[in-house]
C-alpha cells in the first residue's frame, strides 16, 4: 500500500447524549487517512427511521483537537473534546455529546500516528499532491 493510501479505522461502541432525551447506544467508526492527514472522521451509524433518513452521520475534525482533548478540555467552534473518567466526550455543535471508550480512542490515535507521525502531515499532503500531479501530467 502506498504511503498516501494508509489508513487507521476503529469501530467503537458509542453513546449519543442529547439534552432532554434518553442516551442512545450506537456503533461508531473512527477513520483516519494519510490522504487527509490533519482530519479524523467520526461516523455514527444510526438506524434509519424512514426512506429519506440517513444511515450514518459523519463529523470531521482535527486529529490534534482529539489528541489535545485527552489531556485537557479542548475545542473551539462546533467540536469540543474532554475526558470524564474512562470516557472521552466529543461535543458536537453544542447540541449533542458522543461518548467513546477512552481505551479504544487512545488505541485509534496511536494507530493514526503510525500512519502519519506528529509533524509529518505536511509531507503526507505533499506526497499526495505530487502523486496527483504525476497522474495529471502522465
């Protein structure tokens, strides 16, 4: 597998917490790719409730935000991360929180840093752009 196609993916059991509603357990995926080395994707797999209802919802945010949030509450804008006991809480747009098991999240982040080490994001992006230019120019 070429360096720009390396990925880390981890399935986790998540809990969706929306104020005023009961907590909901649902599967989630964390995805990281060397093709977009600054971003982590959190995919919540939801049960469709109608023909036009989505089967998943995806949030994209900084890998650094997720990492920093494990040490101290972190975030600006729509996504905030903090730790409560053995759980990481990813707050989304101030409307919902996704609770993830801390151990699984730490393992996922370690895998993501095996894909692209700290400080290697620019090099990974450069390699991707170079490969795209080669494809374009033949």
